[in-house]
C-alpha cells in the first residue's frame, strides 16, 4: 500500500492536481489584473509541506510490486524533499509573469466559483484545448491543502531501508508539469 501526499501531474481533465490548480489560478489572476496572492492561511504559507509527483508514485508502485521486501508493506511515497509555499510562490509568479502578492486567505471554492467565463476567455484567446472549467482545477482540493497550519512531513525511512531510493525535486516538478500543460495546450 502506498501513501502519497499532494499530487502533482499534468493529466488533462483530471483536476486533482496542485499543478493545474496553481496554473489556472495564476492565469485567472493575471487576466483580471490581480497579483498572485497565496489563498491559504499564513501558517500554511510558512509550514513545511510535501508533494508526490505522479511519475514518482508510479515508480514507487512498480518497485513495490516487484521488490520482495515490499510484500505486504505500506509506504509513504513522497518526492523526498520538503517545501514551503513561501519559497515556491515567487517561482510560480515568475513562471506565469504575474506580480507576487501577499497571503490573502480565501476559500477558492467560493472565489473561483464564477470565474468560468474568465477561463473561457483565456482558452479562446490563446487557442487552448477547450477543457471545461470544472475539469481543469479542483478548488476544494487546494482549499484543503492550503488550510493546514502545521508541518506535513512523511517519514521515508522505511521505504528507503527496504530499497526504494528515488527522489525528485518538487520545485522542478512543478515547472516540468507547467511546461507539460503548455505543450498540451491546456495553458498558454
């Protein structure tokens, strides 16, 4: 059994990914002339956090299916590093060419509820794939992730002791998946 944390991927039409949430949120903010404010709590902005890239999870699951040491075991499967949103938010602002904002605690489920026409305008202007607004970002997922005010750190000792040593850099994974969404014409 695997225990991943916040999922990162660039699968079109599967909105439960912080990659697509951040991308769509940033693009809508930019379209509306807003800065990229962190929508979670101040505590979440500064707390340690972890993510799991889909490819990394797949490698871990493959290893678990083949390694004798993994039989009947449960493992935490995260990228292997820990992040703070305070350090990544400027990276996201630069990537999407939007001014960096401060923490502005809001419920994205509410704030983004009526932003479908804004997204449709972005899609039309840039000739993007016409994924429905409710299929590009799951706002409730982000609200949950960014409402936590404590460090979230899974222990990877057991999986490493049993032979799975792969690790990926979360910041690089975000950028890689943003690039992948661009290449798929999901975001401009």
